[in-house]
C-alpha cells in the first residue's frame, strides 16, 4: 500500500508507522522511474502507487543534484533562491494531486494548497521585482562567504548545504501537509479550526506584503535621493530618514525583520496545524521548521553584520528593536549625545588664557 493503515489520528503523526516503513521505496524509486519512462501509463501508476512523502523527498534530492550542477557550471549559487518561492507550493500541490488521483478525501489538503499558492505568488513577485530572476543575479551574501573561505571548502559547502540541504528543506516545509492528508481519512470535512489556520496564514502573507512594500518604497526613495540629492516628492520619508540608510517606519519601527518574522511563523503555523489535526503536541514534521529557523538565524546575523558596518545608527536600532519578535514600542532616533568636558580638561584649557 502507498499509504499506511492508521487506526487513530495520533497514529497519523507516528514516524514508525507513516514514514519508516516506506523509506525502502526511496531506494527503489530511481530504477522504477527509468523503467516507467517509456510508458506514460506506467509512470502515472508508479506515481499513484508510491508513497507521496517518498516521491516528494526523492524529487527534492533530484533537484539538489540539478542545483549543484547548474551552480557550479555558472558559478552562480542562487539557484535554490530562484526556486524558493515555488517549491513548497509544488510539494503541497503534489500531495493534493496524489489525493485526487487516488480518490481520497482532499478538501483539507486543497485548503492548504489554496493559501500556499497565494504565498508563492506574493513571494515570487517580490523576488522578481528586485531582479532576482535577471541573468547573472546572485545573493550578495554568497559572494561575501565565497571571498572568505577556500574554493575547496566552499565547494563542499555548496554540495552539502546550498544545493542539497536547502532543496530537501523546501520539501520538509510541506511535510506537515502529508500528516494532514493522513488525518483526512478520519476527518474528511474542513473544520472551523482548519478555516482558522488558513485565515491566520493569509493574515501572515498580508503582513509580508505590507512589510516588503514598505521596504521597497523606502529603497526606491533612497536610490532616487542618492541620484538627485533631493528628497522625492510624496515619498513619505524625510531627509533624515533617507540619510539614515535603512527603514525604521511602519512595521519596521517595531521589528527589524517583520518579513522574516512572518515567513518563519507561516511554516511554524502549518506544522502546528498538523499537530492539531493529529492531536499531538509535537511530531517529526517539525524538523523542516527547526532547520528553517536555524537558517534564518544565520542569515539574519550575516545580513545585520554587513548593515551595521555600513550604517552607524543601526547599532542603536538593534538595541531598541527585536530582530524577529516585535517590540512593544516603536524605534526612536537617538538624540545627539552632548560632549562631556571634565573639570581637569577645562582647567587645562583656561591656563593658556590666564597667561
């Protein structure tokens, strides 16, 4: 069977029942795919008869190899970055398509796919308008890392983390959907809790839209100001704001990275959705979220190290405002600190005058 026979909702999140028995299919999958490629019908049957978690994991490993080859050939290491906004949704669509092909209840999985498509559309648009899909574009942080480590070590870093681990991560972010798929055999209809989770996901996506748009407006105004030495009319920012070099208004007044905070919460919430659906406090599907949080911690540290080196006021911003957890009060620009002159120094200054 492609799916386990689970007696209770709790069993749907039991690794030993829903994952471990199907891992041998992963080793057999490449050979079966090669055999089925000559026959379209047998390829569809292979897809239907393979556990969807296994086939999704196998596809992510295959993509890792593609990312590795393309990145090394082009010497551009943002290949995974270009696919980041679409792959989790492709995996959610995979779970939904597999359910439909096998005639299984799919309403709850379809609901996950609904908000996931909106998430992908927003993130893909934002990445596109920043030039992420332009030929030769690359995340500036890869260049910095590449310049600080030996080429052989960076190649190992690309093989392990950049290409393969990140590719598998993007699959693991959608792994909670597999648990929701399994629980649908017990609770087929969409519940009020499902609607609540989906609404919260949409709210987080909306907050990402606002934060990224605020950042876009600021960067656009700053570039125009640097080009013309004039504050763009109607931009909503003062000369002081643009001279600062980084945005501290809107959502950014309360959180240094509101878009990062929302992004992490989106996938934490999907994981919690799977816990709620399976009536468990925690389960194995949280591995992807844990890995994501670790990546964001490292990425934020490097980004802020660079930013603090460029803009002196950023260190004050860091002291006042949380990186991912919003602060209760908005950022306040520090007032100029008056120069304190010691009495002894004052006496030394007065002696020449007395002479």
